[in-house]
C-alpha cells in the first residue's frame, strides 16, 4: 500500500493511524526515512490512538504514562494490544502494550475523561522571540550549520513533518556548560484534521522532541555528542486544554536533575496566545560511552 511521504502533516497523520486486526488489537507502520530505530514519539502517538479507539468519543485523554523497553524496528509493523482496565462514570483507563518480534517494546497507561467545567489557573507563558523573528529551515541550513559536524547537518537536513525553530542553537556548536533550559517554536507542516484523537496523537508525537537534549546542556553536550548514549526511558504527559494546530506552539523545557546515567526533563506546551495546553515529563538514558 502506497503512503504519503513523511514530510508533511498528512504523512504524519497517516502513519499515526492504525489498522484494526481484532477487538482491542491494532497494527501500525513506521516511516522509512533511514532511522535506525523508531522515534519514541511515534510509538507514543500510535499507542494513544490504539487506546482512544476503545474509548467513547465523549472522553478525551487527560494523561498518559509510558515506558520504553526496547528499541523499535522501523522495518517491521508494531502490534498494539489494548486492555480495558476500567470504565467509570467520568473516567476510563486503558493499558496498551506495543509488540515487535514477539516482545514488548513499549507500554502505555492512559486515562480519559468526559469534558467538565471547573477551576481555572495556569502559569504564564515565557516571553520569547516570535517564530517569524527566528531563522527558518533554509537559513538554519545555509548559515547556522556551516562548519557543524556532519551528523548535526544530516539531522537538520532530514525531511520531517514538524518544523522546529529553536530560540537558541548554541549547544550544537559549543562544549561549554549552558543553563539547562530550552525554548522552541514548533508547528506541523500543514493542517491537522479537526479531530480530537488525531490532534492528541500528533501532540504526543512532537512532545518527545528536544526534551532529552535539554538534560545535556549543563554538561556541554547534546544528543549528537559522540561520547553519549542517549535514549528515552519513560514519558508522561498531561493534556490541560483543547487546542488546534492552526498556528505555532511554544515548547519550553528545563532539566532540574541528571544522575545515575539518567537525565530528567520537564516541558510545557503553549498556544501562540499563551494558553497552557499540555505538560510533559521525561527521564532519559544519558550514559557516557567508554
């Protein structure tokens, strides 16, 4: 079956979709873009779609917690098995296991809730430069990547469905210790359907970007450093407010701790008008290579 190229919002939505094999059993595919392993956000997004397919349309995801167990093989399909843990009057809980080659590679627990009115409060969005005032992909490739290591150049030249405009890129070009804080504007390359399930899965996909890298800033390294073995270990996300992808989102991140060959990072996703739409937390492996 032919698929849309994985360099647009249409391609991302298509690859996050799943084939139903049996009740509570689904199959997903990965894009063939030369990656050695499946991007963690891709597995999170697909697992969330699998869970949501077993929940009524009146209940949207409000939180998810996942653990990465093995690297995913992008050349093979991923099977998602859903267990219906509970359906209450307001909340539903689902457990999803992603399987490849007969072994679990990822597990997800997600909770869904009917829409309710309640108390409202949120942190204020940081004041940063607007995305229009930051270098776009062409300028990044032509100016900021000049003299950069080949593996960093390759990363920024790889086509992907999400555009990222970092507030600063210094950590790619220095081994100095930097504050473990990162801000970046992100957007999909094209519109996302007005579908709550699709939008949540796309947000979960992009939430796995940049976080692990932030935990290395203080150590003068990035996930591209040759002496670092980096991989996501677990991932948690809370969905606070309804949103859409009609404009840029600000992803603001910090890392309060690294220890035990692990880095812990937190993230907040804001709409352009300053609404906090989601919060993220992740611990990743940042092991020094011998």
